[in-house]
């Protein structure tokens, strides 16, 4: 089993530096700012800096990292605690060449900086047992993990009864052993164990009342999630979407002609990955379980040049279109390497379909709920705003299930985007009553009450959110504006200073502080902030 998430050990940074192609402190340049990675003997720190044209520091922010994520076969990522949240660093170390670079999804001078949230789905697949904070999603105790590594129970279920049975002094047959043995499960239940992490598609929708941690080995995956997809995830440039193996494999001729029995463990040993030297022969042996040695019609010399590897031609590595410096194996099992990258799917890129025919087993209400929420998730990933018809569709579903907090929160978000403030407030106020959607609703309400000049209600929302995350810079900045509107200027200064502590890039907050310091007669602080603001603006032009 791979160690997935763990505290950063003293030796970790030395290992990372040795793997890095850089001789000095790793430095990752943006257009106006840059990142450095440092280690002081106790703590790994990721630091963002801005310097002026003379090289003098304008500001810097150092964030100590708490955990490293990943086995290192492809990359290592880094996360840290802030309040009740886990957030990820903008930096990854990629194994392909030992390159430090921005994490997937980040751009140069990305405004999210150190504020990208690590959610339940992330930790579910990269850790063993998690220390959650109550029943609210994406909130964690400190330390965050009871079991940092992916452990036996992830695939075999709870081990307590298994241990007790074997300590009882009596012989326990494999058939009566209470541990889950995937090999003894039928196809759908066995594949479900892999799908809990390896089935990432256009949208995964939790079924009503479920959390990402509800799945147990031996369950059907679709009892917890409904999955919708939109094609094989390979674009015109031949790049593939990361973690899209299952839909690609199930689109293959091999899968279809196996009477839908070809699965993950047909080719993969879940307990190990073959060494590079044995990789070609290892997977070739698995192909030959179904195919014959003389099935291949390729030129013998070409085959030998590729170590007689089946996967070299039929499952080539493709660059990932959503994770830099990482390649993903094409699981469509194409007949020829020159097969077109697109056009294999019968569905248009935005046409969502239910994975595994789940729609045939869902009630009409659950099917409509999943399709509506899935469409919203899919469009959100693409940064596209849904039209009113989707809101109407979801509202019709809500009428049949008026206590569904996910529907309430999403409808609130859509109404807020559509500038229908009163409707958004109504949805959010109903959604905030439920732990699963309270935080999302409070975020929306804080802005809506501020815009409506309902200062006390807005302040209550910001205070509740800052309890969960004292380092939420934009929320501290909003709190400063609310306090200023209430005439509480000294408190507004404190909130604005706190915002800049966690995000020094907020020039609008600096301008507000310059004005506030002047009004309060704090002229030294005013001059300092004015000078910093001018230096930032000189670099940003």
C-alpha cells in the first residue's frame, strides 16, 4: 500500500531537494510575484514574495506546511491547517524531472494563492481515517488524520470483527471471515471498491443524506454516489482528463466483448505496482489472458523495439489536460495508436449521461435531482453560468423534496449569480439550518446582507465564518467594511489588518487602511501603507 498523506518528516525536505533539478532554494516565478520553498530544520515553509525593480522585498507571506500528499510516483503536494480547514499550497513537486511548479489548476499570480480548499473527497482518497469536525463537510480537527496512510480498511472494510474472530482461538474459514475480500464479491461490488477513488467523471453527486465517508467496501458505489459523465475525456490534442480511467476502460471493445467483466483488478494488483523493468511483461501477461500470442499483427522489429509491450501501442501514455507534468494511460485500449483522440464517444462533450446505467435503477425524483445537480457541478467546473431553465428544473425537484439542503444551497447560488437577491436569501436561509450546507449558505448570505445594507445580519455571518477559518482574508476584509458602516472604525482597522496578514495582495484593503489611518490620526501607519501601495502599483503596471 502507498503512504498517501503524512506529516512532513525531517528527512522529507532533503529528499525533495535531492529530487529537485534546482541547486538553490526552489523558486517558482510568476509575472509579478514568486514562490520559494524553504526548510528551517523543523518546518517546511512555502513562501510568496513580491519585490520591486531593485530587488527589494515589498511583502512576503510564509506558510508552514503540515502534510505532504502523494506517494511521489507522479507528484507530491502539500497541505496545511488553518482554523478548521485544510488548504493546499500552490506548489507541487513533480516526479517527472523533479520539477517544482504550480499545482494543477493554478495560474501565474493566481488570486487563490494559499486559499484553495481541501475537501472531503480529497482526503477520502488520499488518507485512511479522518478526524472530522462534527457532521459538517470539509472541516477537520487537528491533527486531521487518525490514520494518515491509505490502509487495509479502505478496501477490506472495518477490521474489528475480523481481528476478534482470529483472536478467538477458533478456526475461521475464509467464507465466514467477517473481513471483506474483494475477490469473493460479484463484479459490481468489487468494482465499486476501486470506483470510490478512481471513478472521477464530469460530476459526482452525493445521494440525498449521504456523505463521502458513507461508502463501505461491500456496498455498491451508486448507493452513495450518482456519477454522470460526458465522453471519454480525451481532447483534440490527444490529452486526457486525469483520473478518468474507468469510463475510458468501459468504452473499450475489450470491456464490451468481455460481457462487461473486464475490471480494474483484471490488470492491476491493488497491493503493488510493477517495477519499471517488468512493466511491459507484467501487463502483456494480463493481455494474454484473453488474447493469443499471435494476435498481434505489428512488425516483429517494431514490437521488439518496444519490449513486445502491448500497452505501448494500445494504452499509450497521454499528457494530462488538467494536471501539469503528469501523463495518464489511455484506458480506451485503442486498436491502433493513431486512432483519433476524439469522436469515440457517442455523446456531445456537454451531454451528461448516467454512468453504468444508474438512471434505470433510480426513482424519477432521484434521477432528476442527480441530473440537475450534476449539470450545475459540470458547468461550474467549466466556469460557465447555467441558464434559468436549470434553476426552474431544480426548483421543481425541490418542491418534491423541500428539505433537500443541497438543492437549497445550489438554488441560492444560482439566484445570487442571477442577481435575484431576495430569492437567494430565501434559499440560503433555509440551507443554513443544515450542517451539510451551512457554510456555503453563510458565505452567500454575508455578501447579500452586505449589499442590502443589513449590517448586523452581515456581521453575524462573517463572525460565524471566521470562527471556522480565522485566516479567510476576504471575509476579514468584508467584516472591516461592515464595521466601518456601523461606525466602529477601530475594529474595522483590526479586521483590515488581519485581512492583509493572510493576503498581502489585497490592494483595495490597503487603500481603505490608508484612508482609515488618516481619519484616526495614525499618520505613521498611513505613510507606511501608502508607500507599500505605491510600490505594489509600480510593479503591477
